[in-house]
């Protein structure tokens, strides 16, 4: 009897020890699935179809945040997807989705803002300079720069951190510094596991670089 009880206790202990690792693996796989689906919609789907596709994906992401509520990367990607849905939808009707994206990114930061090379800070910063300011939205250029620079501090060589900071500087008409950061984005390492996203972002970088150079010459 005692031996059987000891065996059961050991089995429970092993299960508890392995469970967090299994949870982390499942969360990581979920993030990869969300990333892949996002890239296919963003860079391989006609613009007129993107709003509906992103809305469907945002529902999947919301389910993922319920299942993996302690995973910062899952919350980051839920925020990115909701922000993309808002961008595809456009207009005042998109503001609710933008606010939900902001809340998701803030939740990710509360868990661990350093994950994914500071992607939560970078994404939140991009919202602050692209969303209208008060009284329509929460846009704020000072907060945008604060969060974008935090993202850069965590991902100095990250392609997205450099791209969005370059875009922010371009929107702020700081063209010389914008060129510096768009060049850094252009030379940043590519994520070989995400070829569609890397190729699509590189196209956006080249487009932004051309606009910046047009202002400087």
C-alpha cells in the first residue's frame, strides 16, 4: 500500500514538473500559428478581404489568451492582430479594436515586456503615433516615442523596432534620423522561420526608405 502510494506521489510530482514545459511549448506553437496566419493575411491576401480575415483571426487570438493567459507572447500577438484588424477596417468603427489592441499589449508588458525583443513596446508605440489624439482617440506622439525607444532598447537589431521608429521619425519630419533607422531596419537580421513576414516587411522598408530619400533630395 505504501509503495503504491509512493509511486502515485512520484507520478504526480513528475507531472507537475513537466506541465509548465508542455504549457510553454503549446503557447509557443500557438504564437507561431498566429504569426503565420497574420503574415498570410497581411502580405498574401487582397486588401478588401483583410478586415474580415483579421477579425476571424482576432477571435482565435482571443481564445488563445484565455487558454494561455500567462503567456506574454500570446498577448503580444493578440494585440498585433487586433491592431491589424483595426487598420484594415479603418474609420471610427475601428477605434474599439484599437483600444482592445492597446489593452492586450499593456497586459503583455505587465507579464513580461522583454519578450519577442520588446515587441509589445514597439507595437504599442506604433499605435500611439498612428491613432488620432484626444478627443477621438488616445494618440500621443510623446508616448509613442517613449514606447518605441523602449522597444529599441530591448531589440536594438530588431527589424520591426527599427522600421517603426523610422516611420515615426518620418511622420515627425525628422528625415535625417528616419533614414538612419530605416537603413538599420533594412540591414537587420531576417527571421528565416517567417519568410512571408520578412519579405513583406522588407518591401515596406524599401517603400519607406524611398519616401525618406525623396524628402532629403
